[in-house]
C-alpha cells in the first residue's frame, strides 16, 4: 500500500502520466481493441504516451509525426510535425510540452513547446535515446542501447552542461553496476530508477544516487519467481507494483502481493486480439485501461480494465 505521505506527495506534484491504484488481483479483458494501426498513423506505430487527461500520443516509425487523440476521439484530432526524425520515444509533461527522442541519425532529445508550436533541443547525447523519462524534478533521462548506459541532465541547466551517468558503465555486462542494451526506463517520486535491462533479461532498480543496482525481476534476482526474455518496458502503478513488457515472450506481466502474473498476451504469440508480437511499450489511462505498442503487428492495442472483477479502481 502507498503510505499517506506518499499519497499526498503524488497529488502535490501532479504527475503527467497515470499510475492507477488497483485491487490485489486486477483483471483486463484478454481481447484487445486495436486503437491505432499503420493506416491510422501513416506508418508503423511504435510508441505511446497517455496523459492524465487521457490524451493519447502516438509516434509513427517513419513519418516523423506525432498523432494526438483528445477526449476519447476515435481518430487523431491533431497531428504534430516538427524538426525531428524517426522519434524513438516521447514523454509529455503537464503543460503539454512533448519531449522527443530523435532516431538513429539524430543524437539528441527535442522539446516541442505546446504554446508556441516550436521545437528546441534540450539534450545532446553520444547515441540515440531508446527511451526517455522526465522526473518530478525536471530531470531528463535517456537510455542508450549501444552504450549500455542511462544518462540524465537537469533541464534548467544550460544545454552545454555535460550529462550525468545515472546507470551503467558504458560497457556491457551483468554486474550490479552494469547494463546490456537497456530499453525502457521509469523514475518514481523518490527518484529511484527502474531499467528494463533487455540484454540481461532483468529489471534493475537503481536507488536515488546509487550506481549499483538491484535485480528486482529476472533469474538473477533474490526471489527468482519468473524469467524474462528481452524486457523492453517498465511502468509502476500507485502501489509500486511493476508492469513489465516482456517483449520476446510477447506478453505483459505484473508483480503483485501474490507474486507475478501474466495480464495481457498470455497465450502464444500471434496477431489475434488476445495475442501480441514483440510488444515494446505500455501506458495507462486514468480508468486503468492499458495501451500497448504491439510493434510487429504494427498496431496499438487497448486492453480494458475489468473493474467489476475486483472492486472500484482508485487513481492516486
């Protein structure tokens, strides 16, 4: 359970993304609804972000555009084009500014400023960012796959300020201070960093200010109850339970009070409504519905939270 002090803190900082509070045994409809596909967004949908107003942002693989859905609309109500290339990852803040990790040819993170419709560079890196995250202290994080590292910089500093290492040595490895092809990242309100350490088939937790991580999920964890295969995404709910995109196992798994459970894509891989094929990222809306980028099926799937199965959903 989340302590009262943390509940108040979460409300006070007004997170831009949803962290629902679920019952101990939440259930989702195993048959997903295709929310978007390559017809909807011109090219392959690869990343998704849902803000606390339930505005949905999706990037496409090659069109260099961000597609936006407002107010439960069926079709995109806004399309954003800017000076960015093959956006690998996006993060949206409360003022609707969009942070964009440019693709393999552009080693930078840009910010699309909502009130001016202009784009500025906010981070330069030595490699493209596979995933980005902005914490409650306006610190921008970037996971660099080929450099086996997560770096960060405070956004209020001058752009020329050197990035700081948040995790990884720059060389691949499986030690507590090492990463191998890190993908998705998540930073909680205590500034603890969670990394989907794809090449090591584990989830690493780096507590605030620490460069030695702890394996919280995977065969090398202290409680190896489940194995992962190339995890690519990580999200925490209000109670700090983990939702993991287990990419090569084509499923979403969740930690809970009774251990781990598969919640989406629990049959064999495929293209049916109850199947996934190389999922990459996930995001929640305020109702607890789950959006998953189903990359090889070139679609975004929406899985409805079955509230009646376990009681009323609370959002902290």
